[in-house]
């Protein structure tokens, strides 16, 4: 095949090629704006053919001692050449031994990741909604729009929930979001927050950080109120209590994908408050 041997790093000028791969893979939530953000926040690698066309990609996102791998795509004309395996191994070598590496596996990619040394450590559930039903349960907490002075508290809550420092990413996400809301308890302490982002295909909710499924549902209710577009949310599989709340609000489960960790490395401490991912690529 006409594949260049050198693995190259993708930058913003390669976004049109990355967008073509995402469309071929059937991933409609990744548009130009989303891919520019990902390229700016992570490191992207891939292969080209002899005509200079991008034929594969992979993204590596570093958050302190936690890394995420995502957007692993190989052009359908170039599959079964070992490109996926070589890209995954290249990302692994970009991290040090103390870094935990996570990824969300598709059914097609599962054998590749298992051979590379990843094991199942949970799951991610994808939900979609085309007719939202309001969540009416009252909670004794104050839900307000995000303000600049809330950022340090928001970033601290996210660090405790996710286990890695995503403050740079969160600043960029908030600036491009449809809405960002925070929730405080009676003492005025920030106990949760949530974002909504409009993608080419859906209004996506995430990240959502909350101390309970009811508070997570209250945040989703606020972000979805009055919206007519299709909606999507990806939640960690262990939050089964949020499943019932989502069904009440008109969501239905589309898929459950394995969440995988590299070797036997331990995830950084997490407090269990992460109720929705940014995306399957970013966690």
C-alpha cells in the first residue's frame, strides 16, 4: 500500500483531514470547532499516504498523572496494516511510567487495545434524547450561571472528581459552551457544575460534576430547558442511579462501551462525583 512509513504529528492545518476521517467513521459530533479544540489541547499523531492525505489519527491528552487516548481512526482503505497498533504504542511511549492511561474502546478496537496491554476497568454509557421531559424534583441548593470568579472553585471540584488537572481545557470549553452552570449548597460552597456544548449533531452535556444523581439530573434539567435540538450525554457506567433519572427525562440508552486502563496502573484518586464525560476521547 502507498503508506508513508513515518508517523507524523497532526496540527491545526490537518483538521480538514481529521474531519474527513471522523465523517468516514460515523462520528457526527466532531466538527471543525471540536477538532481544533482537541488538537490544541492534546497531541495528535497519524500516517499519510504518498499523496499527503491523512489516513489515520490518534489523540493523546495529558492531565497530570492521568492521560486519555481517543479519536483512534484508520481509513477503511488502510485497515489491517498495523497502523492502529503502531499509533497506540507511540502514544504509550509519550507518557511516563507513573501516568495512568485510559481510553473508551469501540467493539472494533477492543482486540487491539487488549493486545497493547489495556484491560477493562469500567464502562461508558451513551444516551440520546429527542423529546426532553423536565425533571421536577426540588433540591435544597442554588443553581446559577457560571461567573468568572467561580472558576477556581469549579476547577477544584473537577480535579477531585476526575483525578487530573483539566483547568486549561475547562477554560476553553467554558468559553465555547452554550451554557455553564454551577450549584452551591446552603453554605455557599460549590458542590457541582455542568456544561452544554452544541456540536454539529447534538447538544452535548458534559462534564457534569455533582455529589448525587439527583443533583446531576437537576443540572441536566437546567442545561436542557427549552432546547429543541437532539441531545446526548455519556456517563460512567457505575452511575446506575442516574440511568433512571435520564429515562424519566426522555433519554434512551444507545450503547455501553468498555472503559480501559493500561496495564495495572492505578487511577488517581477520584471522589465519584463525575456524572458525565466531556467526550469519550477526553473523559
